[in-house]
C-alpha cells in the first residue's frame, strides 16, 4: 500500500475510534452505574470472602495503576491497524460491559472491607472513585475483564522489552483490584474467566462458520459431547471438583468443532499459532493431545522422505529442529514453536476425519507452493499418519508421480509403513483423482 493510502487508512481508523468511544463511554457509565444503584437498593446482598483475604495489604499507591485502565481503554481503540481488528476489539468491550452487568444482576455481591482514610493525591483518587463506584458491582470484576481484553490488544503491537513492561503493568492493574480493596478474590477469578471467554467468542481475526459435518465427524462429536457430560457430572458430584468444569468445557468446544464449527475453534493462524484465548479455553484438550502425540510417536521416525524432497512426519516437538526448509502444518490443535523454519504455512484440518475435497485441494496447492519455493518440505500432522499422508497422496496424484490411488498409498506406506488410510480417505482420494483427470483432459482439449 502506498504511503498516502496508509495515511488515509490511519485517519479513517482514528475517526472510527472516536465514534466507538462516543458509543462505549455512555454505554459503560449507563449500564455500570444503573446496575450498581439497583443492586445497592436490594436487600440481602451477600458476600464471598476467603479467610486469607484479610491478610491482603491495603496499598494506596496502587490506585494509580487501577485508574490507568481508563486511559488504556481509550488508547486501545487507536492502536489497531486494520478495521476488522478495531471493530472486533470494540465489540469485545461492549460484550464485557453487558456480560459483567448481567453477572452483577444475577449474582449480586458486596465488598466487605472498610478502607481507611487516605490523605494526599492518592486519597483524592480514591475520593473520585467513590463518587461513582458503590461496593456492589463485584463478580465478575469488570476491571479484570477489561484488563485482559486490553492487554491482548497492546501485546499484539508491542515487542521485546516494551511488551514485557506492558505485561507487568497490566499484571499490576490486576493486583490493584485487591490491594485497593475494591474486589474480593472470587471477583478476580470470575472476571478472568469471563474475559478469556469473551475474547475467545469474539475473535479479532477469523470468523465462526458452520458447515454440514460428515457422518464420521458427527460420531466423533457425540463421543466428545458424552465425555464433556461425564466431566461436568464428575465436577458436580466430587467434592471440590469444580476444576473438572474446565475440561468439560474444553471437550464440549471440540465436540462443536466436529459438529460443524470445524477448525475455527482452535483459532489457528496461517503461521501456525493458536490465539492465546483459544489456548486457555482448550488447554485440557490441548494438553491431552500433546501427551498422546508424545506417547504414540515414541517409535515413529520424525519424518520420512516420500518423493522429490517432500517428507511426511509428525508435528515437530518443542526443541527439535526441522531439517526441511519449509513446513506445511496440517494440525489444528498444535501451536508452532518459535525455533522452527521461517517458512511455516498452516492449513488446519480436523483430526480423525477426512476433509472435504475443496479443503484437500487447497492443502495440495499450499504444498505445491512451498515445494516450488524451497524444494524440500515437511508435511506434518500430529503423528504424520493420516492427515498429512492424505495430502501427500493427493499431491503425488496431482504431480503425476503415480497414476492411481493404490500406487500413491503403496509408495507412502513403503516410506512410512505406519500410515493409516481409512475407507473415507481412500474414497476422497479416488474422487479427487477422478476430478483432477477430468480437469486435465478438459485443459488439454481446450
């Protein structure tokens, strides 16, 4: 983009940022203030406090980072570099206010500690806060929700030392809700959970899109849904088993992926990274997938060259350097390590199911692109046994290295005997071959 165009785009984003602020500021003060006043008028509003919280010190100076979130709130709309980023971020802020206020109405709580008098400038800041904020809007802490959402934006636009300083400041903001005696610990935990969920459900890049699942995918969706129900029931029955609700949610999201949401649930970028929010929401599943990969790959070769510099292998473990110049990553569930090749292209596919033909075609196109640019490419999935094998087989057919699906399968099995081609994968490859032959004949005749 030319430099004048960049200036025009930046000016447009600034104008949109101002418009969003003119909407968000009244929305925040109206919803937050009205809910606070309403809860203050309700009888029997309780509290939830752990005994150890009485030992949390009151630190008047932390009112400064506490207040700083207001400035960062406004700035966050102006650091966005593209329209979609700014729009999605603004909708996250809208959702944060609405979800938090709904929580305040459904689960009213009151802060119970009595703050001491504070002299000087810090005291003035506390006084300004008390003019607006009654001790009733507690769980989930809107301050924590906003701190998480704002930090996600700033961390995307900062690097090196500045990113570390920014992370430290936002951590201080999170701690300040306790040391200014504004919130109890339950408010912080619930606020962090809501913040992560809001940022996950409103992704800055990508979008949610449902597609009709195959029968094989539906069967997996049912299995994962059943596992989610078992985790939830165990969490409800076992004393202090609330932590099991996390894997229940994680597995339920995976079930929705197989039910039609597809790889969008992992929010994986073309460079191989999963969004931080997705990594947190899906952590129990991702941890299980990593353990499974480590266990089943013990007796597998890291990679095997199949043909013409194209190698087939498992997803590179952390700390293991890839020998190929480029990687086509077909996993949806694994996060790329920074030490891997610069030319890393991700084309996520769901595990254990055959992709549709357009998706397979795109994967083959990605492989051909990398092969032409570098000559030697690693095509990987979790173990290098199914997803990657299918794409390499289709590529062999496309490049006419083989003349039939059977030959493609035999060639791959000769180099990597453990590969698995299900009847669904074979049927997909046969249909792909027939379609490719028709297109080639049509091009020849034309």
